[in-house]
C-alpha cells in the first residue's frame, strides 16, 4: 500500500499498488479518537478494495476478513 498525498497517486496507479490519500487539508480531522477511527476505516477499505491490483490475492488471516500482508 502506498500512503501519500494525492500528487503521488499516479505513481501508485501506474504500478497497480493500493493507494491511500492522506491529506492534511481534508475537512475531516484525524486528531480526535473518532477521526483516527475514520482513518482506520479508510485504510481497511483501501486494502479490501484492491481487487484490481497485484496485491489482491494476498493470504488473509483467520477471522473478520483482516488482510495479512506478507512482502
């Protein structure tokens, strides 16, 4: 997974790497507990929606569908 600002999104898309846009200027704040939970939810969605990437078929751990990344 490539975590960066949106100006690096094309690099991730060119190599079909799951991309998570982390931008301080977004209206949502990650400074509170609720904000941290929202960032965690977005990271999870980014991992699980990587169906078109070369990382889509990584082995998954047991229970709750959590991805176990093995690089």
